[in-house]
């Protein structure tokens, strides 16, 4: 009993040290990436000052322009602007929107639940489609069912999610007079109405993402089913359900989990077009609006939040390897 306790404590210590190293590694990664984004977004053609002057019908004379540049802090050099932004970040301040003068952090926290809910629902739908079909296709290799499953995956790969979303918005309204809700309702206000509104875009996004996961699941299952320990399990007379679920699927899921981690940027920051089609006030739509308006603090703040979230998701993916395969140790 004492030896078991010591082993558990040793494993927990190794896991804690591994997590701490990974979290510390986020700092230089985010620092370098933030510099690249900070510089790149200011190289986008178009000037935020010109946009503001044209929107507000202010005479574009030198005096009014200089006053606006100074008020927004854009008269400083780029290194000075970056250091000022980093100084605010260390105090929990992501800056203020150039257009609305509202704290970027408040806007991000207001939009973040929408994007997370869409991503979580899309991921759940994608896995519910991909895993059963991928496993079945591998178990029934070269049968008509396998052929249909592979054709279905190729079809989903060929059909982009934005086209599918557009068709869902257009044709049901023409044929049946129905279209998805576009007036967003928060989950805290009306959970049922919120889920009714989110399920359609999540289904479109999840179905599109399921194709790659489906093909990966099938490929890995075929590889695992040819292993010696699977043949031994069959030879022992175990039921098919036991062999597949207890021995094969668990070992085949590690590359699939890795693929899911790689899809995290698409689920969190890449659903811009889906959010625009279904008028969802998430971070993707927020990013698109900020780019159109050249709202630099908002763009940088959204990138930072998305970057941290994606890195944390990939950390969780790495930690899940130990649950799927006890032979994996994080050191």
C-alpha cells in the first residue's frame, strides 16, 4: 500500500512539473506571436484614421487628423505602442477599442461564450458522426457499408462549410418558408431558445469537420485490428463488442485525439464565416468587424485569447494520452 502511494505521488509530481513547463513555454510563444500580429495588422492596406474621418463626416484637415491621431495614441512609434500594450496586459488590460472606447477585455468576455458554445457543440456533433462511422467502416472493410461511409467522408471533404451553411439559410426558406433564427438569445436568458438557434450552425460546422476525423478513425482502426494482441483477443473467443471497445478503439484514438487538437483553431477562431452567415455575435464575427474597421487593439486582444485557448486545449490533448494509453508518461 505504501509503495502504491509513493508511486502515485511520484507520478503526480511528474505530471505537475510537466504541466508547469508547458505553461511556462506559452509565454515566449505568445510573446513572439503577439509581436508578429501587432506588426502585421498595421501593415493591412487602409488607415483607421481615414475610416473614422469618413464615417463621422469630419473635415480631413491636418489639425483634426493630428488631434485624432494623438487622442488614439497612434502618434507614438510602433515599439512604444507595443510596450504600452504589454504594460497594460501585465495589469489585465487588453486596451480599448479605437472606435467605441470600450475595454477590449469586456468585449471579448461578452463574445467568448458564443464561440465556445458553437465550438463545443460542433465538436460533439462531429465526434458523434465520425467515431461510430469510422469504427464501423474499419470493421466492415471493403463491404458496401464501408464504401458508403468512405464516399460520405469524401463528400463532406469536398463540400465547404460556408457553402453548406448558405444552402441551409437559403433553400429551406424558399421551399418550406423556414429559416434559422438570427436574433441571438443568451443561454442564461432562455436555454431552450439558445440551443434551438445554435444547433443548426453547430451541425453545419461539426458535419464539415467530421470528415477528416472519420477517415483518421478508420485508418487507425484498420492498423490496430491487424495487431497481434487483437488476434489474441479474437482467439480467446471474446465477443466482438469487447474486442472493439475495450482493446481496439482505445489504442486507435490517440492519433484521433491529436487531430482533434489540431482542429481547435478552426472551432474557436476559424468559424468566422459560420458566425457571419447565422449572425452569431461570437469572436469570429468580432474579429471580422475589427479587421474591416482596422481596430488594432480588438484584433490583438482576440488573437491573444484565441491563442491561449488553443494552446491550453493542446495541453489537455497531450495529457489525455496518458488516460488512453497508460504506457505514455509525461516527463
